[in-house]
C-alpha cells in the first residue's frame, strides 16, 4: 500500500461491499471491482472483464473505427478506417461524450476504473478505453476536426469487417521492436 499510505483498506473494503452486492450484471460487478482495485494506484494489481482479450469488449462502431490517444490532455483521433477519414480526420478532438465534456466523462466513467500510480498513465489508459463496452452500447460524441468543423456522431459499438486504416496498422510481430 505504499502508493496510497493514507488509504484505509478495511474501510474501503466495507464501503464497497454494498456497492458490489447492488450490481445487476457481470459487467457492473467487474466494473465495481475495478474501481475498488484502482484505489491501490498499482498498475500491477488490476481486475479485467472476463473475456477481455477474447473480443468480449469492443471499441469499433460498425463502419466507424476510432483509435483515440491522450495528446496534451486532449482525446485525439490518431487512427480511423480509410472509408471514414474524410468524415473523421486524424487529429480530430473528442469534445463531448454523452452530453458531458470529455474530461467529465472520463472522470465519471473511466478514470475510476484505471489502476495506476502515475496521473499521466491513468489519463493515457482512460482515453484509450473511453469507447470500450459491450456491443450495442451507444455514444453521442461531439468532435472538432483539425479545420475547426464541429460534428456530432451517434455511435453504437459493433464489430467491423473493415481492415484498412489511416495510418495503417503495423504488424508488430512477436520479436519485432
């Protein structure tokens, strides 16, 4: 507990028992456990959703795929599918998510689940994870393009068959660094 010397683990545990008992789905249950574990501020102690690496959780929206990174404390689109690049150009900023500023959305919905001790790492991981969820999850997203145009996107998480991206995905290979 050296990252959080003021954390009273027993009190935190007792505070989370009713929250865990009040969950109504596996997703809510594991999200609650992630929030509890994140109190430790330790990137080596984390909870993952079951099937985390088995495509149980998606971050594509059918015909739109967004890769978002934290750049200068802004959620910036760094990769999208070729067919949507003119609609959602690289460098577009995510301004709002579901009626909240991006910062508020992250603070309320994503950052509490991120277990790490360094604020920049927490922010980086949160921005990358901001559109993860189950298929059918809806997001109302406002973006500002690099040219200053503002657009509203109604997005629903769903799988995608499109494989061409801008910039292209690079095969990292097992031993390629």
